[in-house]
């Protein structure tokens, strides 16, 4: 299993690609593939056939992007930051390198 510093429900900013500068919340993390699904980022149009459960039509959905193309948003400054780790009270916690703030779990 690959160690990823970005987890589900984190706020991230896209730092490269067609959606550079967009921010969103991580909906799903896929550490085995080294990819994440971010709300409102990497949207594509999908032509969907009608089924008994859902109507047909053209829908927009997010596709996964590589975790190297995003950066975590610093909780203090609101800018992109790298992630470090420290041991606090016997637990390993994630820390924003920009401000030194502990990232909420």
C-alpha cells in the first residue's frame, strides 16, 4: 500500500493541468492507484442511457486525478502547502509545512 498524505474530506487545490487553481474537497482517495477524486475538478460529460433507476441524458461527473497534481490547503493561510508529520501526545499527526498548523483528522 502506498502512503498518501492526502485523505478523504481534505481541502485541496489543483497545482497543474487543465483545472489549475481550482479548489475542492476530496471525495475519495485511491492509494493503490495514487489517485484522488476531487469535487468539481476534472469534470467530463457522459452520455447515459436510461435505466429503470435513472433517466438518460448527458451528465457531468468527476474523474480521478493524480495525487501529485494537487496540494493540501493550509488551514491558517488558505494557500497550498506541503505535508509533514509529527508525534503529538503519542499519536502521529499531519502538519502543514507552511504554517506548522496541525491538520484536522
